[in-house]
C-alpha cells in the first residue's frame, strides 16, 4: 500500500514539475521559436518526462518493466526504420533551433531557393520566395546543405559598373560619383566606399563603384544610385558608349560584261545564299 | 520654433514651413522642407501641436538606435584623468499632436536640417550600424544653430592606468535626455574601462519630487524634450549605458 502511495505521489509530483518547466520554457521560447515548433517541443518534453518517470517507478506497483522495455525496444527499432526520414528531419529541426543558422524573418538561399524564412517547424522550414511562393524544405535538407544568410551581418557590399568614353575625363567621373555616394545617407562611411578605373575596355574606360550599406537598405540604394549616377554623368557631358558594332557588307564585284538583268539575278542569288546560310546555322 | 502651438497656426524658419489649418471641417497638417513635403489630415478638436527636439535617429529612416560621434581630432586622456568637454550632435525636430495638458502624445512628423549619414562601428561580422556625426571638441559650450545642432556636455573619465586615445563615442538613443530652450542640450559621460572598452551613458533627469532639488542648473532652465525612444520602453529608464567593446 505504501509503495502504491509512493508511486502516485512521485507521478503527481513529476506531472506538476513537468508543467512548471513547460510553462517556463513556453515563456523562454516566446519570440525565439515559432509557436508551432515550440508547442511540439514542449509536448515532447512534457509527455516524454512523464513516460520516463512512469517506467522508472513502475516496479513500485509490483510490475516488472523489463518486458515492457524489451517490447518498446523492438517497437522502437521497427518504427525507427520506418520513419527514418521523419526522425532525421526531426533531429535536424532540433539542431536548427539550437544552432540557429537562420531565424524567422531572415533572407536566405537554401538549395537554390531564395526568400524570407517564414517559419522553422520541427520537421520542415518554410520559405516565402521573393515571388511570393511558399516553399517547404525538409529540415534534414536545410541542415545538411549550404545556407546563405543574406542578412547574417549588419552590412553588405554591392558593386556598380559603368563604362565611359575614352574622350571623357575619368577623374571628373570619379569625383561626381564620389559626391553622389557621399550624399546618400545609407552609403556607409565605414567601410569606406571606393570608386576606381577597373579596366581599359575595347570601347570604354570601365569604372567600378563599391559601396557598403546597411543590410536592410542595400537593394534600394543600389537601384537608386545606378540611375542617379547614369543621369549625373550624362548631365555633366560624360557618356556611356554603346558596345562596338561591326557592319559587314557582302558584295561581288560586278562583271563589266553583265547586262543589268543578269546583275539583278546574281544579286538575288547572293541574298538567297545568305538566307540559306542563316537557315543552316539556325538549324 | 520649439514649443506648443494651438491650431490654426503657421510658422516658417530656416527653410522649414509648418502649418496646421482648417480645411472643410478638418485640420490639415502641412510641412515643407526643400522639396520634401508632408501632408496629414487631423480629425479632432482641441488638440495641441508640440514641436520639440528628439533623438537624432529617426530620419531618413529608423534603422539603428545608436549614434556615433566622431571627434575631428583624436583626444588623448591621461591615466586616471577626468575632463569635461563639449561636442555637437545632430538635432531632429519632432512634431507631436496631443490632448490638452500634453496627454496622449502622438508623433506627426520628424525632420532634420542636419546631415544624415550612417556608418558601421566595428568589423563587418559583428559591428553595429550607427548614425554618424562629426564634431569638433570644445572646452567651452559652442553656440550652434539649435534647429540643426545640439550641444553635448561630455564628461570623460579614464579609469585605467594608461593614456587613452579617443576618436569616437557611441551612444544609445535609449536613455538619451535632451533639453531645450535657446539651445538644445544633452549631458553625457564616457568612462574608459580598459584599453578597448568604454561605457557611455546619459545623466539622469530626476523624476521624483524629492530629487528635483538635485537637478543641475541647466536642466532647471531648459525644458525637457519629448523622447521617442524612451517612450517605446515599458519602463522609465533609470540608467542605460552603452558598452563600446569595439574600441574608441
């Protein structure tokens, strides 16, 4: 009778303690883990603790748990093989929550999918692509693949390329670009921006502009500066040349003895052969 | 320009034009600064408009609560020394609407005449984005344009046994205490804790009655500005400091 009372008391005590710890964990998980994932972990913890305590104190009731453990072990192996992927995803999910390579709201690229992390669940991670599509990636894949976290650091660098004519003053162009960059609040002072001649191209002097910006602002700043620099350079007489275009005229020297009709026929044949050449190339 | 206004009113100063006028039984708030124009409709009577300096971290967009003041010249502070210096800081102008008695404050607009620029404090991997401001170091209080720049009285304390070379100071907007009258004023401190770490913070504005007698003279004559950042906190900050662990 005394052992049975002990059994009831220990079990009740463990239920109360598990509830208190679950409440504490729920508060700790708030804003750190998604609600779905958090609740799953809490349930696993709560029921897992009670089951372990129940099995541990079962001998108090006079029952031998070794048979139960054996049966449980065999069932575990069978279930383990059957649910290998699910367990893999589950464990990866737990490690993702501990290691935290990504957080909800981060902009990431995982297995070729880019977008915002909308949820990290116990089995899978949800990504909202920039096109507004919902992609579900199993956690095992997330954990074992390369993750590019676009917003992992507070600032990032971007690059703009411009080609100006050889006749234009590259120093003046650099001065104008530096002035524009300096006026932009989100173009960071440190790490300092750089503007320089990168290459003497076939038809243009190629300039490169490298700017660091806060991670939340770089894309808008890049788009703004690209057009602003183009306009400013043109307003100051500095132009961006088109790439060189080579025109090739195909013609035969006409035979002096040819009549105008024969000449016309030959020209038509020539055009036809060029067209045929084009078709052959296309096919 | 700073102060309380009862609509309808219209003011113009330093290229800033602010007006609240009645139009078809509605109040229209209109602000112009250069090419930038803001218009808002206000529905409700008996409202006050308050124009006050605010923490300089709201324009052009609130992306960081940290202000980095870079000194024009590097300052060397002897071991164990304590020195009071004056700096300038950028001023942002906040326009608020409230019920009578300055209750139920709501921000309408924030603008600035000061230069807006951001920087990274520390390395790319673990640095922090800060609003940047470059200031001269003054031994007596300067007299800048109060709509553009404020005065910061900074007490430097070198608690180490070595010289400290100081070229910048980072302050958190949480805990900033701004006062204004004919100027805009802040009192701050910077304690050099070791070779690479400093602690910055702001002098407290005592709020309880019995502590009012301990208020510094400047704070008695100046009015306390409305703080946007401290209003975001659930509590009135007693002491908030910023650890400059990435060097000064």
